C-alpha cells in the first residue's frame, strides 16, 4: 500500500513514537485479520518493518530504544490495570481520525546487517507486537432517549428506578463492525445522598429494544386469598397481595397473562426475572415460576418450570433467575400464563408490586459495599477501559467501593437497543429514585 498516505504510531497517551516520520520510515505494515477459536476472537501478533535513519548513531539508537520502552511498558501494564495502556494507532488515508489497538507485548528485532551498517546511521528493524484483536475509533457520547422524560439528548438522560424506565439508543448511534463496550456515567440527581447498594444493568438488542414489565395487580387468576391494596410507593399505585393460611406446598398459584404480541416482541430470548415486593417477604418463603397454557384463569399444561427459589427476607428487589420467553426457542406463540406458586410453613402474605424482565443480550451486576453517594456525584461503569466500577467525587477523586460482576455491556453496531437500570438501597427500593445517565462509546472494527 502507499505508506506515505497513512499513519502508524505507538503511544501511551503521553509519549508517542511515530513510525512514519523523517527518522523512522515505515517500509511495510498490514493490519492482520483476527481468527476465532471456541467462538472467541483471538488477539493478534503482527509486525511492521521500519528503516531507522538519524543524524547520528546515538540518535538512531535512541529512536530504537524509544520503541522498546513503549513495548516493555505494554507488558508491564498487563498485571497492573491501574497503569496507562499502550496502543498502536493507525489512520488510513481516507479515515477522519486514527484508530487504536492495545499492545500487550512486543519486541524489536534488528536487521541482519545492522552491525555492519551501524556507522551509516541507517538500520532496518522489525517491530513485532501482540495486540487486541480489534481497533477502536474515537470516543463519543451517545444520544440517549429516556422513557422517563420522552426526550433524546446528550449531557445526561434521566432513568427512573421503576422498571420500564430505561434508555433507548437508535441504530445510527452505534457504528463500527463488531459489538463494543460502553462507559456509563450515572449521576445521583436526587438532590440528597443515596445509599445505593445492588445494581442490575441490562442490554436489550433483539427483543424490541424496549422495557418489559408486568404489574403485580394485573393478575388474572388467584388461587390464594388475594387483594390489590392501593399504595403510593408501588408502581402503578397498587400491588397484588397473595394471602394463605397454614402450611402450603405449591398446591395453589397465581398467574398473569403474557400476550402473543408481547411474546412476539420478546422473540424467544432469555430474560432475567426480577421482582419487586411492596413489602419484604416473610422468612422461609419459597416460590416457583412456570409457564402454562392456555392463558386465563385456569391454565392446564406446563410448558416450562423453574426450580424453587428461597426468597430473601432482607430485600424488596429480588432476582428469580432466567426465564425463556417464549419457551422452546419459538419466536411467536399464543397467549401464555406466567404462574407463581408458594411453599411456606405457615400463614403469611406475599405482596407483588411488579416483575421486570431484563434482557440478557448484556447483563452486568454489581454491589456497593457501603457509603452514600452524595448528590450529583457519579457511579462510573467503564467498559471501554475495562475498569471495575468506581465512584467519582465532584472534585475528580475516585474511590472503588463495589463488588463487581463483569462482563460490561457491549453495544451492537447499527442496531436499535435499550439499556435498563434497576437498583436498591439494601432493605428498601424507592421507585421514585432517578439517575442522570451519560453513555460513551468507541466503535470497533477488525481490519480497516
């Protein structure tokens, strides 16, 4: 290729060594194509041939050493994720900006005649590096549509902690060739300090890129005692109370209808089922979920059933595991019934506010281990730099106070998609709590 019209360099963000300058001439380089093994992309080892030419032998030596130092720094960084990363960057003649790929290791090999030609101050060298399998473009902020406010904007979009209050990204917002991680900056915009604790971040790419919730009070068949008390602290202003007397063992049930239209949107995906209880369940309460047909007050045939889950008597927001919707991998289905049954040793109530179906095209959970987040401070979930979740003061200082459970969310290029965020405050979950969210993204490609 005509090398003079392209650029190639090594950089750690502070020190940059160009491989196409007057003292380092790029003779040959082609970005190699990654391969896949066990359904995963493999990092790449490749090389660039350069001619080092300087006014003195000492300057030629310094140029070679500058490359070696950056390659060595790349190796040293791998076990120390807090250190600066080293990148190889390149820009094709038609690119508006450079693309980067993290260097993991490397070395410089001098040409066979380097010793003989050293005093001519001209040395050919082969620079060999191992890098990530992808190239990243320029970072930019994504416009987000907020289901809470009904507006699309950068600079912060509001998400409400009530299920169905996610953020929508239009297909043209994400470019590139392969999925790429997002960095989310979530500011506490509640006006007071908040004791955030457990977070669920979900990405929906294939199920309509929207929010999926089921209201507790929408139950159509109640095999227990039941009522729908009004409650200003519940989503929709009501919740479904399930009441039983004495010991029970999944002999009764309550159900909700999942319509064929909803199931067609869910497209046979697997969803993480979260449930918010208006009041924390009693100790030693077990539940099962099932899908049955036909829908309505008297479903008969079970087409899917979960294992038994012991509910926590400490949290109102609880994770019930993964459910296929619709089951059997079908993309269309008739109406079906979502069944909940209970096992308990004694009389109690179960107060269902809502179910949230979180798509598992991406799912990232983490827990704040203490502390309060002051008003306007941020929780940062940085997938771009692959860092653990951290809390950032307004003053710019950072503190890691999270038990993190990666992977981060990866956005898909050219797809409509939605991010759902739910969180609790330990023993409470306020559905009126909000976050102001900003999303940043670097598109990824494999070659050019």
